């Protein structure tokens, strides 16, 4: 499955997430360590969710059309997080992974880096007990989410050509923001 990269400010990220959630067919699940084998699931974006996502830019998209099984959480056995749980995207699901672009101040200028939308190359199906390639439904889900995201992105024609949020592009043009982390 392909990967889709884009840049944006936090405002762009909120617009993109609102668009993804608008149809009511996707649930957001933050990639974080959980105390219990139950993840946080969000179908709306509010200030509390935004705070979580600013701290943990990586999240999973569970879709009604492409996720056949609930999220699978695995227990961490060693290290500082021992006893906690994390979502294993490659087991069950399947789901898509979305990493929001980093957006931070450094040297008096706003830096916006790459965010990505991707899926796993294989998913474990607990019903069949085998690893499977992405289904047609998951590939269609990826295309649908990418199309929703592009409603709030524009092509930036400075090589390399990238997709960028409208707020970030305005700030880059005003020279109070810089795009970082993309190959030239």
C-alpha cells in the first residue's frame, strides 16, 4: 500500500481530521501506551482530543468499511512501560495509520514537517489464522481518506512538489514558516 506525505500546521491538522470524521465512518485511536487493554476511541474532535494528539501525533484510523475486527492491544513485557498495552496495527483490524505533521517554533520561525498516511503491508486475520495482504476495502479506504485530506491541502510547486495545508502555505509565503524534512 502506498504512503501519502503532506505538510501542515496544527490548524491544518484539525481541518484534515474534521474532514476525515465528517462522514461518521471513521474512529480515531491514538497510538499510546494504555493502562488497560482498551484504547481511547474518538469520533469527534474537541479540545481534549486535540491536546492528546499534540502530545501523540501518531494515530490509527479504524473504518467501518475496511476494519473487520476491533483493535488488538498487546501487553508490554519489559522496560519502563512494562504492564501497559499498545495497539498492534498489524494484528486484526485492519486499520490505517496517520501521523500528523510536526509543527514547532525554532529560531523565531514556525517549522512544519511531513505527516503521513499509510497502511500495513500485511494484517493478521484471527478468523483464518493467516497473514493477509491489504484487502480491496482497505485500499479503497486509504484512497477515500487521502481524498478527504486533499480537500484541505494544495500542491506546493517548489521542488520537491508536496501537498501542504492552506494555513501552512499562507505562512510559508509570508516567510514566517518553513517546510522541513522533505527530500529535495
